[in-house]
C-alpha cells in the first residue's frame, strides 16, 4: 500500500477529507494536546514544532490559507493545494468516480547502478496509485498516464519504461485487486472497525456516556483514520461486496459529535 506524506495528510485534513485540523482553536500551539489525544494516529516522530513549521511553509507556498472567524483560526486548502492532491490521486473520491474499465500497466528496467532513479520512480508510481503486481510490473485502474509520461520525460527515463493500457487481462478484475491490494484483508479490517463503532453507538443509546467509553471511541477512530490513509481507494466496481467504508466513516463522524466534549 502506498505511503502518504505528512504534507498530504495535512492538506487532506484541511480539505475536509479526514475531518481534522479544519478549525484550530490554538494557533500559538497549533497542534494542542487535545487534538493530539483525540486524533491519536499522528506518528510519534512528529512533534508539534514539525507541524508548526509545515503549516507555515504551506501558507507561505499558498497551498493552504489562514483566516480568523469568531475568534477561531480557520485553515482552508487553496486551489494550488487541491491541484497538488489531484495530481497525486490521493483519496479524492476515486471510489465515487465511474471507472473507464481500463488498466494501466507499467514495466521498467532500470539498472542497479541507477538505484536512486529507480527508487524515485517506485515512489512516484505508488503515489499515483499503482500497485505491485510482480517483479518490475506495476498496475493501476487510474487514468494517470499523462502525468506519468511527463515525469518520465522530465527525469530522462522514458526509454527505460514501458506503459501499457489494456481493457482485458488474463486475470479477472477481482483477482487482480485481491493479489495487488489485498482487498479481502482490508474488507475484514473495515468490517471489524464498523462492528466496534456500532457497539459503541449502541452503548451511547442505553448507557451514560463516560470517559472510558470516549477513550474506546478515540482508539477505534484512530484505527479507522490509519486504515483510510492506507486504503488504495479503488473504484467501487473493483471492491468486494458489502464494503463497509462508507458505513464506518459515517458512523464515526456521528459518534465524533457525541464524544467531542470528552477529552
């Protein structure tokens, strides 16, 4: 599964995709202990100063904007920031788009002596949503060939890479996503998280809300965010039946409103 940089996590958050950082009440500290405990998915290696530096950089670079409304500091993603996310194909409602039924296949042969270039290429194709099929062969359902061709041209490695667009492969579509993106395992994870969230929701209907229940929710919410950041967000046609992503996210948002004052 592709890794997502901290910059992208922050841009996605400000854009509203992760429901984090949308309104920050403490611009001086930027990432308060409250948010740190409530959204516990943040990597331990990132201290508050890292976030302060990153946000300052993104504002200076016009990828996010900062304004004050009703004594609250509000951060919003700009057109430039949104364009960056679009180019990277990160979490931007790919599942809601109609798939064009085409597979993009990339095959490369870059020598061991040029390892740095090869590693950068791997990082780029992961960023664009490609999954590893077999040795030096990567595959994606996304229409990103134009972006990829520009990258290959700019880095002078176009002759080392073969790009193929195909409607039909020897494997079925479901077989491909199961092998490449382990969607069956991901489905099990979403099912388990949704079951936990549903159990907490039922408890809120019959029991008094307390700090213990709130703590359980924060832990599960953190699990959900971590999974979302690792989800390849494939077109719906390629997902297993009874995919619980939407149900889990909607229930988590509903519970978040219930537990927002318990920290």
